[in-house]
C-alpha cells in the first residue's frame, strides 16, 4: 500500500495473467500492481451488454473498495 499503484488493463487478446509476467521482474517490487480481467476474458464472467463506461465504473468501485485514490494505468492493445 505504500508503493505507487499501477493498474494493468489488458488488451485483446489477453487477460490479467499478463500481470504475473510483469510482476516477476525485480523492477516491479517497488510498485503495487493490480491486474484486472476485462469482462469475458481470463477468469471473469462474460457481460455481453457492458459498455466502456460500465467497465470504468467497475474499476472505480474496485479502487474505492481498496481505498486507492492515486494510480497510473498501463494498457496494451
């Protein structure tokens, strides 16, 4: 929690498991990495009618739950 938070949102195709690849590097020990699955990818359930705004609201709820107010985002596509 003391370290800066980096949110990983994977591209297509992909899943949150990409975070495991990144977190194996010693350079990532100083960062709090949170990797999330987009709906229907990885271990997440499909949400056929989800919009980008809905997904952003889900991310916001996750960050609020974890009391994270400052973070950076990395995403690939």
